[in-house]
C-alpha cells in the first residue's frame, strides 16, 4: 500500500554525518502531494501510513537525515516523480497506528513497542512530472528497483547513478 503522509508540521531538519543515500517515496496526491508538502510549515511533512514491513525497515535501518528523496505521486491519473525532497528527521512511532479513527489504525500494535514508524520529509522543489514510461525509456534505469515487475513498495532505494540520471530528466 502506498504511504499516505499527512501534511502537518514536523521538527526542524538536523544533519547526518555520512554520505546521503537516495530513495523513491510514493504518496497519493489526494492525501499529500508535492504541492501540499511545499505549502506545509518548513515544507516538511510526517510520512505516515507505511504499513509494509520492508518499507518500514528501510526507514528504520537505512534512511537518515539528509538522504535524497524522489517524491513520487502514485494511485492517481498521472503517476510519476513530481518533486525532490530530503529526509528531515529520524524515525519515530507513527501515531496513526494508535488512532481508532485513522484508516492506518493497527489495534495489534503495542504502545510500548510500536510496530509502525514514520519520519519527516522536507520538500525541496517541484519538478516536471517524470512518468513511469519516461523512467522505463532510459536504459540506464532498467535495473531501478521501483521499475521491477511486481514491485509495489512505497519506499525503494535509488542508487547514486540512478539519482544522477534522474536529475538529468527533471
């Protein structure tokens, strides 16, 4: 299921002490678009609603403040990369798992050992929309994880070479 971040304020950006990694993060624009993120206080939104263990583990184990993010609009008429962002906070418990009114409520997640996490994403700029077809048309991106058959993860790693090639497209 694609991540569905809310567009609320987040803590200030801190710095990481290692070379950045890169990620493609999917959001449904009806929930939080790149425009919503850019309009949020500090241009920062909490990335809530991740309910896939592998995507959660990327956030928990590999993503750090300062990492680059391709902000991808999914589950919409025109899906694709819509902007650039960066990871703006370490992970913390996603409060939507404890809220019975939330579509992301998880009654099996204990409050003392939360199952689901979020981190904050700071939007940097909107880009031209780079569609899935645009990405697939670039031979250097053939091995990109997000383009692999059957991949539906809301968060996927992007190599430095893929990141650089995509920068040339936007």
